[in-house]
C-alpha cells in the first residue's frame, strides 16, 4: 500500500481540512478502529519529527469502519511561511505494524486579507 504524488494546497492562515480514506490493495476500505494515524508536514524529507512544521496524531476517527478520517489544520497551524513542504500519512495498525501509505507535497499559498481573526 502506498501512494506518492498527491499535492495538498492551503491558503496561509486558513482553517484547512484534509480527508483521507485508507483502502487495501483491492480498493476495499480498511477498518481503522484501534489504529493510530499521523499527518506530518515538514520543510524537507530528512527533517526530524521534532522539527516538523505541523504534526497531528489521531486515535479517534471520523468514520473508522470505512477507513475515513479528517485532519483539521487550524488557522494557527497554517500561519507558516508560504512555499512548498512535504507531508506523509503514517499509520500504526492494531498489530503495531507501521506503514506510510501516502506521501506528497504540501503547498502553502499566500493570502490577500491579513489580520482577520
């Protein structure tokens, strides 16, 4: 299981939702009950996790039996320098097997209106 090439774009300072649906190689949704899922956004692939620009961990999910979860990035999370970052989705299943099914580019676009909170 793995996918590279999905680019996520967000506007700097905006609340952003990122929905993932995890499926097996046959295209059937994976029941993610009991899993742990991380969304990590960094400037570079080799940056340490402690140096991640944004990192979210989920242990409760939007729709676990259908393999679906939505990560919400707050406006504070996305108030970072505009430009290109990398991200991945890493999962730990109920057998403690860790995989990274999704890797891609994360682009923060500039905003026009600044100062609304």
